[in-house]
C-alpha cells in the first residue's frame, strides 16, 4: 500500500514566513515585558509558549481528547462561550497547521471529494435558508466544522501507521467507556432486570443523552477493532483487540435497546464476512461462544424488551416515533423540494401537525416539548427535501462504488491493508445506513469520522501508480482475495 507524502517537502518560503511571524511576536512580547511588565506581558509569554507547544504536538493527541469529549454532553466552560470539545477542536486545528507547515500531511486527492463537498455545500445553504434562521445557523456551522474535520483527519492519514493509530484511539477510548458502562450496569442492577417492566432506571446510558445513543457510540468502534484484529501481526495484539471489541458489543447490549441488539448481530455477520483475516474458523467459533454467553446473561432482559412491542398502545418509543413519522409526512407534503431547512424542524414542527389530530404525544401529552425527526431518512427528506435526499443517496452510492473498486483492485494487487480498509468503511457505512432508519444520525460526529477513511479509497492515495499489476504478478493469495471480492 502507498500513501503519497508531499514529495516537494517543506517550502522554504513557508518556513521563512513562519519564522518571521514567530520572531515578531517574540520581539513584541519581550518589548512589552521590559517596557511595561505586569500580568499582561506574562500572559502573552505564556500564550506564546502554549502556542509553540500546541504547534509541535501531533494533531492525533488532540483528536484523542476530542473523541473522549464526544462521550459526554456539550459541557460549557464557565465564563467562556465555548464548550470543552470546541476548545479541543480549535487546538486540533492549530496542531494540524503545525503538522502541515512541517510538511507531514498529504494532499487529499479523492474521487469522493466532489461528492462530499456537494453534500456539505447543499446542506449548509439549505440550513441557512431554512424557515428558522437561528436553528439553521447552528446546523450550518456543524456541517462546515464536520466537513473540515473530515478533510483535516484524512490529510493526517499519510501512512499505514497513522491509520492504525486512528483506529487504536477509537477502540481504546471506547473500551474505557464500555468499562464505565459495565460499572453502571452493576450499580443500576441491569443484570437482575430479567422480569417485569424495562425502564430507564435499569438501562445503561453512560454520559449520553439516551441509552440508544450510548449503544450506538459503543458499537461504532467494533469495525475498527475487527480491522485492527485483521491487520495486527502479533497474536497477542490480535487477541487483545478482538476481546476489546467483543466486550464493547456486550456492554452495548446492556442498554436494553431493540435496535442495538439487532445492530450487534448485523455487525458481527458483516465484519466476519467482509474482512480478510487469518484463522477464520477459530474466530467464527469465538464469535459463536460470545453470542452464547451474551445470550445467557442479557437475553432475559432483552426478550422482555422485545416483547414490549406487542403492547403498541403502551409502547412510548413506538408512539414517539409514530408522531415523528406523521408530522414529517406533513412537512414533506408542504415542502417537498427543499424541505424546511436543516435544523428547522425543531422550531416549526407545530405548524405541521396532522389536521386529523392523529398524533399522540405531540398534541395531547407533551405539546410544548422540543422535538426532532428521530428517523434519519425522514429528517433528511423533511428538512432537506427530495433534493437533499437525492444528494445524500448519490454520495452514499459514490462511497459504495469506491469500496467496490478498491476491494477489487486490492485483490489483484494482493494488498490486505487496502482490502481491509475498504472493508472497514463498508462495515461502518452499513451501521450508519441501517441505524438511519431509526435515529437521526446524519449529524452524529462519529458518522463524519468515517469520511476521512472513505476519502483514502482512491488509487492515487493507496498506490503509487494507477496501472494495475499484470496477471502474472498476482500471487495465489491475491487470487483468493479476488474470489472473495467477487
């Protein structure tokens, strides 16, 4: 596998400009310290020192901090209009600039870039021109930030080692969040909730807003764990990372969420099929044992949770989603082309209540509570219109085409890393697209963390030449990969 480093190296002019700016700042602060003294000059010196340190640190350090912050609510810093994760994101950008000035990033050349840009531009404009200007401005800002974050991370993935570091950060930090979730399960008595009514009092939800979101956050890391398992050469590391991934899946079941349970089974099937890894029979046996153990411990509560769907008239989850569907359909009827604008649904949904009074919570029980569309495809269509849904689906199809092409080419070249990288993106997209039926995942930060990997799925990024190898150069292992890809 080949990831293009910038062959020209650091530009002398860039270093000259950087040095000149740094010298001017240092001279200005030194003059202020000598001339005026006091806390102002001291603060300037400390700020310059902090900036120098941040520029010298690799951006993945701040990405790890940012990823930890994603497990918690948007916590504001007292006295500042910024949250903790926003501050960390700014430090990440500053650190990335330092990496770029040192010539240690890559130029992202991807056939997916135009489609990702189209997606970001459309929904940014759609949000700004929506029916609620304040809500639209917030959503537009998120789209721009996540789009930029995806490109900056992709530019950091300049080598095989960097891709592994990205995956290890996500798996390790999610594993720690899962450990905290297991402790919470013992505190809540989740393992004893084998009978009776399943309530939020026994469902594990970590620091997330709901148990469903917490489960989704945990499961997101499993394809990364399976990717590392497939790629690590040392058996100890392979066994450790697979055990971490299975533990994460088990803790996600303690959210007692129906869709999470279905998703766990789906990802186990998908990952065991699409990755290339050794000892396939042993792994499948281990997965079977895991399912049996998980069923023994968690199945009674999960069965009770699934049985609640037979009482639809009392199932609040069903009634809430039914309300969202009915209101979104009214929105789509009234604004079919461009929708009400990304983010505006929360502000204007009351204007689109069904005229036959068929909703339950929205009109009778909690008519003043803020509401979101919940189901992702309905959200995209109601807020972005048919045009927005088409833009989204075209982007998804473009990602799918890139996955198919790279897997096929990697099989010809006998390149396990490229093959498994495409498999990783495939598994993550399956999770994203499956859960979009039940959750409004479009602006989940983790979804946009898939796109840096998707941007690497280009022959110009993965290999030095676009010319495929001749048939005579393909090894028997490559022939086996070609068979699997087909």
